[in-house]
């Protein structure tokens, strides 16, 4: 694979990825990622820490991104992620080009999210600082409410749904001081519908509308709360649209906070 480039590398990578999925019986998180990591190490070596691989996200491939640079050693990954000149693509949401996504997948009030701004830019710094200053749970040394199991979940439960409910229930209690027990079934549905977009897979129009509906129901629970009201007021003091920034934060909480932690 080190002698290939462009389309030949893409085809070789897709064959290899297909082999990993078949071998792992589709278990991406528990097996495929490990197989892929071992392949990178054997091909490009730990000492190098950087390789190339085929992009198997349909959205990226459709828009011409068929081969990607991969930073797989800790030192190289850290070097890249801490580099303020590394840049972030303004048209992407992880592995999906935003032009491929139907309405409702991105935040309703603005599709330009933190992931689209380069580290160190004025907008990126301002939004990050707002999150740090406006959400008490993100303060250094914050005292969070004691975690507890939501209604219907026993502390000893280990099933996937129980884990997701535990994370979601306590995440929103900590971040916004609200109880989303009644919304947990819809939030669980949200993650299953949203995840394909993260991986660059197709999302249909009716699915985008459903994502927007679920976020709106969560927003109705979050927005009247004291923390959300203070957050929006602080945003306005700093010259930002308060409701837009809260809308983005709820989107982040459902994506990276709930989905990322639970998965």
C-alpha cells in the first residue's frame, strides 16, 4: 500500500476495510478499529507515526476526498492537534460534507459549528471561552451534582440502553441543571439517526426533520432553566446571538457529550 496513491490506494483500502468488517462481523468499535490500527503500524511503523489511508466515508469520497493522512502515534497526533496552523475544513462535519446533509442534521440556527473554525481564530476562541465561562459544569474544579441512575435504570444495569440513559440523564443535569428523563427515549433515537452523518453515510430528509424535532424538544426543556438563561445573557453581553449559541451547545451535548461518551 505504501507504493500506491489516488484511486489504486482507495481500492486497496476499501478491500482491506471490507476484510476487517467481515473478520470482525461488523463490530467497528470493538474490533475493526483495532484491525485498522495494526495495519497502520505494520505498514508505516510507530517511529513514523503518520500514514495514509482510503476514505470509506461516502460523503467524502463523493466530494473528491478519497485518500486521507492519518496521524496514529500519540506524539504525531498530539503535534497535529495542538498545531494552531493545522486548520479545520469549513465545509465538513466530521466525515460528512455539510452540503450533503439535509436540513435538521446541523444546528437549526447556524450550520457553522466550532469544528469549522481553526484553533486560535477570534471566533473559535470566543466560542470556547463562552462555554468555559457560561457553563458552571465546565469550570475548573467544578462541583457537579452526584451522578444517579435515571428512572427505570438500576445502578447494576450494563445494557447499551441503560448506559446511554445514564450518560444522558446525568449529562444534562450537570451541564444545564435540567431533568431529561422523559426525553431519554427520543435522545437514544437521536443518536442512532445522527451517527451515520458522523461517518459520512447518507442521511435522508425525513431523518433530518426528526433530528430537528428531537433537539427542539430537548431545547424546550433546557432553555427556560437558570443556567441556559445566564448562558444566553453572557453571550449577548459579548456580542453573540445568545439563542444561537445555546442551540449549538445543545447540539454539541447530544453529539459529542451523549453520543461520544456513550458509544
